[in-house]
């Protein structure tokens, strides 16, 4: 826009040199050539970029624009790719227009096929995640995988399956499975406990020597582990239905006065604070509105912080 074509062309060529497979470098250079009316060079640049990025929409749209501009430039006397000279006859113009139309249709068909292939691949990936037996199978890593590999695999799956980008059915459920697996396998304590769960509940080994699908859910296994932290005699008593109910009823009776005291204190605090708010609302509405606005801001800030903590790893 500022007419600094040489600087823009040099920047685009430097980008291509640093990362030849990145589509943005070719797209920028093609825009510079188009701004200088060098449509033949722009077409070559875009074709080269499409060799590395066959389904890139920016390159495809830019190529369509260049192809659509070629006949007009030919009428203006500009030499085009494939033209023998400036005196192109009407038959050659019609053939060029037909060829351009075919190229546009081919590009659209190729782009559509690429999108359909990507969609099928994501659907198959979602089915594999939902049918996985362990957290390792969900992320597609082995039990000896380090944290960096687990994080890399998680970020790749999160980029493909995030609900804001993937609209396929069950994508949200698959993303929840991936997040749960990531939370367990990146925590040393949780990972050690989960590996112990796999070792104790696996029914058979797979071909690669890793444990097979467990015959007991992780929640059920974890609930049974609570008895291991109790004295053996107490754990044995709690497994007996009658004694278990008796112990639970005794604890409830002992805790009932404490619960009643907490309820009474809550009611008293509410009764004490309610008149103050009523008086403030009736006598000082401006101060009451400021207090309400401050409370709403604090609630919104707390919700924002909680949401950031929950999704900071995505």
C-alpha cells in the first residue's frame, strides 16, 4: 500500500528461505507481484506455494484472482504465460479463458477433496479416542513417554478437536477424554497411581508388551483404595453392612449438633446484615448501587480467574 515493493518482496523471499513450506511467504510475494502487474510471476509463485500447501485457501483464492486477471491484462497488451507475443488472436483468448476456468474448477475440486479427507480423518480420530481403553491410548503414547512428548501430543489433539474449531459430533466428548488423560499423565503422583491401577487390573498384555484394557474402571479401583488407608480391623468392620450403617449413623448423630450450630450462625448473620442493606438501599441508593457494582465486578473477576485456571493449558 505504501509503494515499498522491493522491501516487501525481500521480506517475503526471506520468509520463504527460512521456511519454504509456509504458505504465507508465497502469498505475500504473490501480492507484491500482483501490485506491480507482474501476473505471470505471481502465478509461478502461487503454483510453487501450492506444491507445499495443496489445500491452502489463501493461495487458492489468490491464484483464482490472478487467473481471472490474465485475459484482461492480455487485452491491455501485457505478455502472459503461454502467449507467443502481444498479438494474441481471439481463439487464443477463448482457449486461455477456458483453461483458466478449468484450473479454477480443478482448484475448487482439490480443495473440497482435501477438506473432506481432513474431516474423515478427524472423525476416525474421534472414534479411536472414545474407544480407547487407557489414557495412554487416548493420547497415542506409550507408558515410557516423557512429559514433553505427552504435552506435544495433547496440544496437537487440542488444536484439532477444540469445540471452537471442530464441529463434528462427539468432538467435545473426545476433547474431554484428551483433557482428562493429559491431567493424569502430566502429574507425577497421578501418573504413578494410574500406572499402578493398570498393573493391578490389566487382564492381558498387548502385542507390544504393554498392559491390556483393564477389567475395572479407574473410579471403582480408586474407591477401593480408600480401605487400604484404614486400619485392617476398621476396614474389615466397614465391609460388613450392619456395622457400616451403625458407624455411619453414629457419625451423623455426633455431627448433627455441629451442623445445627452452623445453620443458626448463618441465619443470624443473614438477619444482622439484611437490615443494613435495606436501610442502605432506601436511604443511600447511590452508595447501594456502587456496592452492588463492586460485588458484580468481584464475581466477574473471580469467574474469569477460575476459567483461566481451567483452560490455561489449552
